């Protein structure tokens, strides 16, 4: 191998069918409205991209009477040529063909071949194709598990769907090569290994052999001596059906391995250990089928082992054609880095591994339900499409580094991914690597950051006021040096809004002047800083939601201290991230508005709440996760982070009461002027973001709170009033 390991990219482009509905990932991520997404990829130094020209989409547009169904793809292909990007074109991606056909239709293969010929004639310069992505996996979910169309659930249907897709691949490549004789087949499949208890080794051995079926069929290896032949024939599949699918064979030019952290499975007959939805079985045993990474203390095989298995079995060039993780940002970084290093290791021992593909350029939608429901669940990829224009994440920066230098670094890579310690007894040990320093360890935010950094495997050191006096000019520099910190989160500050009216000097000292000192030190040390501000920097006269660029006009001492904080921090450190947020509630402190409200209602104590102050409530865990992602992404400037929704305090109390099945009639709506508040409050200060809306809806946050919080634990009996 003379050429270096390459980084490819891929657009998650599933167009699957559930019942009578087709779900198009590129429509859901907005790509069809942004030709410049290709420029974003090219700017990362990536020169090979898996890209779809999907049979289902073209035929659907024809059925709708669209005059030029290929117009988008004409523009895309021309743009790729201009940018110097080579496409690997996919024609069916977890799909079942246009309406009127299916994976079990004898006409499926001929129909795809005709479409492939049309694509090749239109773009004769394209050399690489994946006519059908993951035939075996698609057949499993469509014809063995019944998740996707045609929703069959038996072995014979599964095998016929697999054979039909293999035949379609072979005929499609034959048709393409009439136009482009040098066309290459890049065939993809998920090759996750199956593990088991001793009693189920026979089933694991069967599944570990079955996973190769796509490639074995394309290479013409499935005959009477093949380990799967008896199984195939025993399910009523004729010799003619096998030979009709295989023909003279269609060897892949590249074996494409699509591998995910949860691809490897574990089979266990001890059903009582696992939830019912994992239960299944065969004619001999009932067993649970679970993610191996979560139960095997010795660890799973991993991508390096799978690459070497494929190399030893076929001796053909290999690429990892999908490497994606739907998780927090540092875990996404760790997964891509691990797959990249695994590919380099496999090359070092002789395997011809050509590339790793950073999958999901634009992220994915609703794969948490296998795209069976469209609910808006989003996982960012190289770019986050929840911004006005796709926003590069830390994953994009790591990809650029791999693509251009072959190396990559980020402080968050200092610890192993969750899949390396999920099942290990020691997985609660403090995360390794350079830490994040958290100032304000005893406060609500400081405790939440420390807790969730630990949960995410991010090294962190939460420092109390005794350990880090934010009023001491040299304290932070000493702490950063002592701990070798790579970032600082300033969760310290004066938080008592009404008390600030009586003690404005202390409020300004902590919220503005101390924050500036921290920012100046971080700027000097060239490390990121996160600071927090408030909706109270606004006067509420806009009568619409406030965005980051709106003019500040605080009404009270606390608001003025936060407005001054923003100005001083950003002046002292242009790379600082300032998060404006509002109306905290969370499961881990006893004194937030919702916790106190529900505790009172549980005791039958009335609760007074303002019905004339509109805010955007913020669930603390959501705030912390979003802030950490932005910090890792290297974002700076002002960001608004609240949950998606706005309401009065009285409405918030009622929503929380309904979610907790408590009597909301004990909530007494009052004008805020009757609640004895010393500080003036703006009447209407909901927050929105013009930079990117990355927080969950308020109703999701309230449901998460009720599920997490043991709120029936009684609190001190005292009158509860809205605080803000």
C-alpha cells in the first residue's frame, strides 16, 4: 500500500418505507435546499463522498409529474466535479424500491438495473457505485423482523429479499459497465459479530457465518459446500433461485464495512436479566438479543478485528464505509478516532484498508426508532443542521485533520469511549485526560457540570471557593497549571436576584468583575472559557422572544451585573462562550421552583406563582449537555440556551403538576407585584436563538424531570413563592 489512509465522508441518505410512507433522510436534514453542503465537505479536505441518486426519489418525482426529476442531481454532480470530489453513488439505501415494487418482487432487480443504466448514461464519468446498501441488513429489518416494508417475518422471505438485492446489485453493475466498463462495486454491509453464553454458541456461530452472506453470494461462493447452503435450502429456497441471484458473480472492488459501537450483539438465555423487548429466540431456545458492548466485561471485537476478519476471508481492499455514533460530542470524536486508529493498525499488519468514512455529514433524523417514526430526534454529524446554515462541529474539525494530515487531536480524546467501559466494573472511575476546571463547585450549575462530566467520561475538577477564589487574580492561573486544565467553566456567581437590590456591590464583584478576571486569565493562557448570563439583561419590551443580537436593557441590579459580565468577559477573551439562560429547574437540588412547587402540592399546600411574567424555563441537565457540546465544538460569543417553549411561572407550575399527577388547583396565579419581590422583573423575556436551536422542547424536559426526580421526598415546610 503506497497511498495513505484516506478519509471519506457520507451523507446519511436512507429512504426507507414503513407502511405507505417513505422517510427520506436528506429531506429531513434539509440537504435538498443546500447545494453548498458540498462546499462544506470539500473545505474539510475530503475528496471522496458516498452520495445517493435514489431510485425511489426519482420515480416518486416522475409520478408527481416533475418535469426534470434529475435536476438536483445534475447540479450536485456538476458541483462535485468542480470541487474535485469523487462520488460513490448509491441507488437504494435501506429502501424497497419505488411504490409498486418491493424486495420480494421478482421485478425489483430488473427495475433497478434499468435505473442504474439510466444513471450511468447521464453521468458516464462516475466510476464507483453501491447499487444496494447493506442488502443483508435491509433484508433482516424488512423481511425477518418486519420493521420496514414489506414487513415480513420469516426466514424464507428474508432469504429471498437478500437474494433479490444481490441479483439487483449484479444486474445493476452489468448495466452500468455497458456505459462505464471500469465501474467499481463498493459493496457495504454491517459485519457486527455475535457473542453468546455457552448454551447459545450454536446460534452465535450461525449468525457469525450469516453476516458474510452478501459478499459470499457476490463472489459466487454459496454452493453445496458453503456453511449457509443447508440453511438456505431448508427454508424452501431452490437451487435455481440461488444461481439466478449469483449468476457469474459480481466481486466487489472494495469490501465496505459499516460498523457502529452497538453492531456487535450478545445472546443470553437468562431472560430475567433483560427487558421484554429484547426477548426472542429460535426453535430450541428463548433468549435475549442485546448490545454486546453493554454486557461483555472483556470487551467486544471492535473495528480492527472486523477489518482483519474481512481481509483474511476475502483478500480484497477494505474501507470502513460508515463510522458514526449518535451520542455526546466527545463520544462521537472518540468513536471516529478509534475507527481511524483501528484502520491504521490493520494496515500495519498487512490488511489493504483504503479509507474510513466519516458518516452522516449532516447527522441523522429519528434513527433512535430505526426511522419507523418521524418525531424530530436529531443526532448531529460533521455539521449540525439546527443552525441557520449547517454549523461545523468538533467532528468536522477532527475530520479535516484526518483528511489533511492523517493525525487528529482534541482534549476530549484523552479518555476511552463509553463502549470501552460500559460493562466493566471500574467504569465509574474518574475519567482520564486533561480536565475541565469548574469554578463554583457548590452551586446548582457547578454540581450539575461535575455530575454530567463524570457521566460523559469527561475529566473535570470542580473547585470550591476555598480551592479557587474567583476574586484572587492569580488563583485561576495556579489552578490551571496545577491540573493542566484545557478549559474553564465559570459556574460561580451571585444568584439571589432580590438580595442583589440590597447588596449591589457584592453582586457586581462576583458576576462582573470576578468573571472578567477569569476571562482575562483564560485569554492569556489561550484556553476556552464558559460564562453564564441571564434573560434578565432584557427589559421585556420587545413583546417577542429575544435573540442573541438584541440590545440589552436590564431593569434590576442582577440584570445589570450580568450585562456588564457579558461585555467584560467578551472584551477580555474573544474566544469565550457566554451562555444566556433562564428559570432553572433540575432534579438534583431542592430549591428550584418546580421542586418546591411539587413538594408543596404533594403536601396539599397552596403555591403562589406569577401569571404575568413570561419566561423560557431551562432544565439544568439539558443546559449542561448543550453547553458541553458547544464548548467541545469550540463555539464562542453569546448563545441562548433554554428549552424550546415559553410560559408564565403559573403555567409552568400547572404543567409540572399535571406531569406529576398532582392537583393543579392548589396553584394560585398572582400578579408578580403581589409576591413580595424586591427586584423589578421584565414581563416578557422568552429566549430564542438565531445561532442554532439545540435544546429539547419544554414538554420533554418536564417529562425527564418527573422521571428523574424523587420529588416525593418532603422538603422543609415553608411558604413557597416564585423566585427568579
